[in-house]
C-alpha cells in the first residue's frame, strides 16, 4: 500500500511516498521499519503507543489504533505536529 511520509521523516525514507505491506497499521509500521530502519520509533513509543504528536490517516480517516485492519489498496498518511518555542 502507499504510505505518505511527512517531510520530517523523509530523511529515513528518502521519498515523500513509499510502499509497505501489512494487514494492520501496526504491521505496516513494522514493515516500514524493516525497509527504513528507525522510522517506527519516531512514531510509536516503547510501550507500543502512537506518540502524542503523530496522527495516522487511512484513506483520509483518522486512525488511532495500531490494530486497525488495512487493505492493500489503502493509503496511509503519517502526520506530525510541529512544536517548539
């Protein structure tokens, strides 16, 4: 499936759009990390929770469950909030 990557994570992927496989959002993130090491840790913490500043959209719908089932034709978009002072 197609995964749209925010500019802040493109240093891991080298591209704005990449492909990944998996039956759930969590599985897709594991596949992305296999293909692009280090990416998953930037969006999921040590307790396997989505980090507070990260949002996932599947076909335009906000998803907050790593167990969410996905189909090969789905489009996953990762969005990261900017913060700082």
